[in-house]
C-alpha cells in the first residue's frame, strides 16, 4: 500500500463554521463593480456610496501632520490615548447626555469594530439579536460572525402595530439584545423619543441589552437625536457606538468609539486588543482635535447642504414616479419604492448599473423589509445628483 493511500483524509482544510452564514457585503460587491467600470473608462453615476460629500476639514489633517512631526507614532494604550478618552467623555456627557466615565470608553477602528466588539462581548453561540429592518447591511453578518443569530423585525410592522407587538412576536428564550440604529441607514428615519422609550421599556421588561448604532447622530434635519442610553434604566444595559466617519468626513481614517457599562466594556476592550491592538496613534491625535475643536456651526452648515441635496433628489425621483415616503429625517440616503420598474430589487439595481450606469444598492441587502426598494445616497454634489437624475430619466423614457 502506498503512503498516499494510507494517509488520513484532509478534513482540516476547511473554512471555520462561523463563516457558514456570513456573506460578503452587497454594497462592497457593487462598489467593486463600479470601480471596474470606471477603470474601463466608463462614466458611472454613483448613488451607491456611504461617504460624506466634503473632505476632511483642514484642522484635523493638520493635527495628523503635527502628530507625525512630533513622533507620536509609538504604540498607544490599546483602548485609546488618555487625552482622547477625556475628550470623548466630555462629548458624550454634553452632546449625548450619557453619564460616562473614562473607564467606560474604548476607541475603535471605526464604528464597524465598535459593533463587532459589542456583539463579541455580548453574544454566546445561538444568542439572538432583534434587528429592525431595513438595517445597515453588515450588522447582520457581524452578529452571525460573533456566534449570534440576527432575527429580522419589520420596522413597518413596528410602526403599524407598536413596539411590543412587533418585537414580542420575535422574542424567544434566546433573545439577548436589540439593535437600534437612529438615524437609520438606509431609510434616513429618526426614531422619536416616544418610540425609543417604548423600545427601552421592552428591553427593561425582558432583561435585554440594547446596542445603539449612532453613526449619523449629527445628521438630523427634522426632530431630535436621542441616545437611548440616556433614558431611565438604560445606562446599565446599553452599548452605544459612534464613528467620526460621517460627521467629520473621516471614512478612510477608520476611527470611532464605544461607550458601555461593565461587564461589556471589558469585553469590547479585549476584542480591540486582540484584533488590532488599538487605533493608529497619530489618527487618535487627529480625532482629539476633531472632537474638541470642531464648532457646532460646522454641523449646521453640513446639515443645510445635505437638506438641499435631499430635497432635490426626492423631487427628481418623484418626477420619475419613484416616490420617497416618508421624507427621511436624517442620515444621507433615500429609500424609494421602485417596484413599478418590475423584477426584484437586485434585478432592478443590476439593470440600472448595466444599462444606465446608475449605481444603487438593492433593498434586499437591508433585510426582510427591503424588497421593492433601492438605496440612493445624496452625499454628492448637486451637479452629480442632476446628472444621475438625467441618466435615470433617459433610461426610463427608453423602456
């Protein structure tokens, strides 16, 4: 008998089972296809993105350059440099109303790592998270990657039947947490204080933790942004996750932070330690300047610019028979009903990209409430929005 014939089967040459139900972001797939088309010299009208239209403000870039000049390039504490932690504490107390202490803060590689750390600290295998749909695409996969199960809850049902009915029907003995995202990606909806109070009451009644994704906290046009951790009885059962990406035009800088009570903050800090050992040191010094020195007038100016873009895109889509209802209160996306175009949202998005060179994201990427919709970003120049609407107009006229 040959050596090869007697060798044991190679059963270890396989991917970890935790990836069995983890996809590759639909948004990233579309972005990659757009990049291929542009590399081939094609003009693409890019509504698929999730980046601010403005560049990182100069004082933040100057702070990064100064940090490099001063050789602030060594290892830093894995949970964040103390001066940045102090600034974050002051910010969340003043702006969000969360009574945080320095020990309850961790600096992360963007909001993504903050959410990953939250679920990693929170979930045992099979634990369930109630996830309001439409939701930001990666959230489901972050839950599954850390051993949990995302349970899709239709937001439309919650609005029609109330929080208790919509969440209660999905509640099981394995339910551990609720994910709250306000302002919402992809709809731009801002949950009202009353809605958040109802979610908080449900969480307290059923002993659930809330993971609060507040990436778009500074982009609220109508209503108010309420951090659920500020509501009665919620500070001890809420993990709040923030990012500098959207507010400061720092998507590529990869920096955010999480605020959490014990025992969760220790778990999140450990997750950061053993995944990235913290955030780039000079980036943290730049973030300190962003959070400390950016005036509120900056956010007001950006909101005014976004509101103008929102209103133009919504009006243009309405003229094409693609209504956006209700008008988004925050973030920088619209989520129009495109069912009249025929086919699934994935098929529609592919046709628009292939035939009109208009890039969007299919609604199915955002969970059980997404079908029949597309996500379009208005974080573009007004000229780019007009060109994209014109391309859509020509495409629809030719059908």
